[in-house]
C-alpha cells in the first residue's frame, strides 16, 4: 500500500458512517497507547487501515 493513499476518503469508504470510523479508530488508538509501544501517526493510520480490512473480510 502506498502511504499517500491514507486519506479521509480512503477510510470513509470502509465504514457505514463517520461514527463507526471514529469509534473504531479510537479503540485502535487506545489499544496502542495502553500497550506502551511508541508510535507515530503514520503507524496508527496503517494499523487502522490493516484492521479495517480484516474487519471487512469477516
């Protein structure tokens, strides 16, 4: 995946509405913070993208 494609439009296509996207992203961010691993915004966005793909495939 090209990192430049991580835009709002890219993420909105994967969710029914903005609230689902927001709640999903908050949960991912919360888990990353609780794990104590250092991260960047880019790594968090990549994680959201990867996990949302897994969610869609189920």
